[in-house]
C-alpha cells in the first residue's frame, strides 16, 4: 500500500488512524512531495494537509520550491479543514518575496471565512506575514482592531495571544 491508498481508506475522522498513517509513511523518501501534491486534490486535501502540519511540527523544513508550490495552489483548497491546516503551517514556512502577495490574497480571503477557526488562524497568518514583510503591519493592526470589536471570542483569544508576543 502507498500513502495515497492509505489516505483514501482513512475515514476522515479518526485522529488515531491519521496519526498511524503519519507514523508509517513520514520517513519515506517522497513523503513530503507526495503530501504537498495530495494537498491540492479535493479527495485528499484534509488528510494531506494534516500530515504536512504534523511533519512541520516535528521540526522538519520544506524546501523553498515546495513552499512556492503550496502558496501558488492555496486558492485550489475546497475544505475548511485543509485551509485551517495550511494556515497553521505558515509559522513553519518562510515565505519568499515572490510568494508574499499570493499568501496575502489567501489570507484576505480566509479572513472572512464562515469558520471561526479559519478566521482566527488567518489573523495569525497576517501576523506572520507582517513579521517578514513590514508593509503589511499597518493593515494587520487594522484587522486586529476590527476583530477585537466584532469577532467571535475564540478569534479574539487568538489575537490576544499574538498581541502578547509584542505585536
């Protein structure tokens, strides 16, 4: 069995099962290339982006070409969970200048998403982007100010955590 087959069999719910898939396949030579590719195929995107997030959280790093592929494909994502996973990956992905506008567009789109977790991590993405590209700092602060008036408590909590970092 290969990773694509394993992900096809995953029920989309069991955390233990997706973790088991990660444990089995994460050391394979083409693991990262496979999950980056599968992240933008509708039937696999939730699982593949979960695997990517887990891999990055384990201290691994993407190549700049892989980050470029991800950034250039963000608008293809269909499911809110996949968007959330990739938003949560942003702190682990140094964004090259050539991709910052593409990421900025994705962040603006997800800032108005119906799912509050996607919105919360979109604010975090703006924070991460503005750390590397100061031209986004004023806009980010404006979004934070609006959010602190109008957003759900969970979104406000995420912004307060960002503010504690000295932003």
